[in-house]
């Protein structure tokens, strides 16, 4: 079985994101940049978690959340 492709956003060059189910119905989204800085969120809605991580990464890189 192959690994899923990393998720990227054009507004966050150098960042990659991934969402995994860590328990039944519980997901963890993680984002890491080329410098090793990271963000993560855990909950039950993977799409919402990915959006939270995207917004947090925007804040980490100094762009603020849209």
C-alpha cells in the first residue's frame, strides 16, 4: 500500500500537510515547513482540522490567518 500524497497549499510554499485517523473517528492533521516548524490539530472533522492547520501555518509564517 502506498503512502498518501502530502497536501500542499499555494499560499504556503515550503509547507506540507497530512491528515491521519489516529483512533476510530478521531483525526490528527499535521503541517511542517522546510525549517521544521510545525502545527497540528486533533478532532473529528478532518477537513476542519486541515483548515485549522493551514490558518495556523499562515500565522507562524507571519502572514496571519485570512
